[in-house]
């Protein structure tokens, strides 16, 4: 009975949320969106520049992947920890610390004279991302009350993430071709410094009212477990899924995460509240999130492989080809709040996955002639629109029904979902694509073999999206009524 009363009160409390942003909210939103744009661009800007970085600093072919892996390890391994730290010790403090670290780390990477120094810069960039992202998102969700304003802010956030990711891919090619790969790092310095100094005056401190002890055993086990898991996933792309180098860290990661959960069940003040994780919105929302991020990152990889290895486009032209995807995703981010207002967060998540899956099945039909570029442009645009619709719905859903004191944890979980999804997608789908591409039929050309591999992996991509959508539709969509859309039980 008490739970029912609590839920009713919660729903009533957000029945008439404000519909207009204040001037201060607009300033904070612009600042936070700028930081998210920068982080998204930073994630993708090095992809095109990797060959030049390897040549310039003397990376071997086998070690070049560590430029990406070093970032992913730190970003995914510590994001949950820093999300909770932001709740306890101050979101503004963590946000500014992370932005300062990201600025300095980018300068270190740009000035690097050896692989070791560059990798130190990349690890620091990953740590800064783990600090800034959940802090920025929790500042956003605590600045805007649950309802239309928060949905609008998260929609713009999703749009800026996509715009930043695509801009990074294009900008990486432009800067590398016209200037040097070092400018893919240097570009962050003025942007990071500007956000840092504006944040000092615009953002007010925000933290949980009651101070609590940080769960050290939980922090150690979850961070170590995630590091091992992401390392194993990253290694699989190079060593294969059945090699000891992949299986040992994967099994260690699973064991450490199981130990972490056992610790959380017995700790008075856990790093991750079991009550929060048991909420349907958090549990199912993050499931939808990991499906959309995993399949979106892998589809981008597959289309990059297709454009370069089958159609013969240069890295720069390939990056520019994804410009329409970015534009469609931006539109999707701005329109998603309206959709969520009509069908709720879970409904928006299902719709987004349906659109994303339809794009994957559309791209299954690409051929080996350059006339197929039209289908690529249309398919990737539809995918981007569906993906951002799903992302915004996932963010709204996974942070709904929670008090401000737990927003850092909630956004830490959503950030973790994003990082793990982005890390998972490419190794899994590339294994499928390259397995077929590396074993052409007698008389089959290399380009034709790559095309077959891309088609197979794209079909799997769409199948996973449909499976995720069906699970959500069957077990998460509210049976009736808008109020159930964010029901926590």
C-alpha cells in the first residue's frame, strides 16, 4: 500500500511541470551540450587519423589499436564510480575537474613524441570522459525537472552527441589532411578551456543532501571487473573470441562483477543501490540502450568497411558520407521529446529500435557499384534518426522516477551502457564480417568477399535490433495509460 501511495504522489508531483526554461537553465544547457559535443567528437575524431598517428610516432600495426583501446578502458572502467562520486562530493566539482583533465590530456596527446606519451594522454582522456559525462548528465537531469523540459534537454543532448560523433569523423579527416594528426588533439584545448572557465561562473554546486561513505570494495571490484571485460572485448577483435588473451580477461571480468554484486547486496551504503537497479525503468531502459549503441557503432563500422573496401572511397570521402546520418540524427534528437510526450519513454525506445532495424535490413541490399551510394546515404540517415530516437528515449526512461540524490548513479549507469555498447559493437560484428571476407570462394574477388561479409553482419545487426525491440514490447511497454510509462516497479 505504501509503495502505491508513493508512486501516486510521485506521478502527481510531476503532473504540471514547468514548460519554459529560465535564462540560467538555458545557459547551463548550452554549456553542458557543448561539453557533450566535445566528448562525442573526441571519441570519433582519431578514427581517420590512426594510420598517420602510427606512421608519425612509430606504432606497430599490432599496437595501433591501443590508441582506441586505452581510451575505452578508462572511459568504461571508471564511469560508474565517478557517477556516484559526483552524487556524494559535488557534480559541479567533478565536471570542472574532468574538463580540466580533458584539456590537459589533449595537449599532452598533441605534443606526444613517442607511443608511450600518446597512450598516457589517451588514458587521461578516457578518465576525463568517465568523470565529465555522468557529472554533466546528472547536472542536466537535476537542473531540469522530470517532464517535458527534461525530455527536451535530453533530446538536444542526444542530438549533440550524434552531431559531435559525426563532426569528429569528418573533422579528423580534414585536420589530418590539411594540417597534421596532432590537431585532432589540439582542437580540444580551446574548447575545453572555454567550457571550464564558463562553468566556474554559470554552474552551481549540486550534490546529495546527506553525506555518505564511498563504497571502496564495491568501487574496486566494479572498476576492475569492467576494465577486464572491456579489455577482453577489445582484444577479441585482434586475437579472436576463443583465444586465451580474450577468454581470461572476460572470465575474470564476469567473476569480479559477480563479486561486486554480492558486495552491494551486503553493504549498508552501496556504490550501486540494489533498489535502483531493480527498477523496471532502469533495468529495461539500459537494456534498450545497450542494444541501440552496440548496433549503431557496428553499423557505422560496417558501412566504413563497405565504402572503403568495396566502393574504394578515401577516408575523407567516407567521413563526409556520414554527414547525412549526422543531420538526420540531429533532427531525430529534436523531435524525440514530442514522440515521448505521446507514447512515453518505453514506447519511444521501441519505435527507435524499429526504425534502426529497418535501416539495417535496407542496407543489406547494397551492391558493388558506386550507384549504391544513394541507398547508403538513405539507409544510414534512417539509422541515425532511429538511433537517436532510441537514445533519447533510453535516457528519459532510465533517469525517470529517481530522486536528485541518485541522478549521478542513474546517469553513471546510462554512460556505462553507452561506453560498453560502443565497445562491444565493432568487435562482435567485425568478427562476423571478416570471417566471411577472409575466406572468399574460389574465383571470388576480395571486394566481393568483403561485400558478402558486410551483408551477413548487417543482417545480424538488424536481427539483434528486432530481438531487443520485441523483448521491450513484450515485457516493458505499459499495458495502458501514460502514468505507467515511468512506473518503477
